[in-house]
């Protein structure tokens, strides 16, 4: 397993997770557009009414930060597998995604608590959705690792 595999898996997992959250945002009409939310908070561009910034720079910053975090967590998955914790299978991907989602939920919660002007969103539903989004990340990132590594076992056990 190589670092480049982790980069590719991190990008794939983050893309799937972002698509999941954008579809959920579209279906529920709630703010769950993670890249805009992240960019708005990182650049402190929350509008006076509590809405998210529409500026291109905000979207770019949020996208770069989100994909960098996805690559970081994919490297963590790789390090865990290399240290003997699990293997790239569906069950381990779902488990890592769940654990990763719980960590992300705590990080986002504290980010909202310490931010000087957090956007006004339904935080509980956003944090809950993050858990499921990270399960999607874990599954897709792990499946991408599996496809790149071509191990001699089935992904589905």
C-alpha cells in the first residue's frame, strides 16, 4: 500500500461523501453543503443573517480543506491497516467510516462552539448526517483501496 493509493482513495471517498451531503441538502432543504459550510467558517465569512458565503474563494477554500481532510483520514486508514488493524473489506470500511464519522461529529461540534460567528443551521441534523456521510466515505475509500491493491480475498466478507 502506497501513499498515492491513499490520496486516490481519499479523493474518491471525499467525492462520494460530498455528493451524499449535497443530495441530502437538496432533498431536505437543509444546509449540509459541507464545502461551503467549511469555507465560510474557515474564512469567517458568515453573512449577518447567518447564511453561508457564496464567494468563489469560500468554495475553493472549503473544497481544498475538505479534500485535504479526506486524504488525511485515508492515510490514517492506510496506517491502521499497515499496523495490523483490519483489512480493506466492506465491513472494515463501514466500521472505519462510523468511527471516523463520530470523530468528525465531535470536531464539527466544537468548531461550531468556538467559532466567533458560526452559520445558522440545524446543527443536530447536520452532525447526525455527518456520521452517515462518513460511513459513505469509509466504504468508498476502502473499496478504492481494495481496487488499487487487488488483494487475493473478497471485498465483501
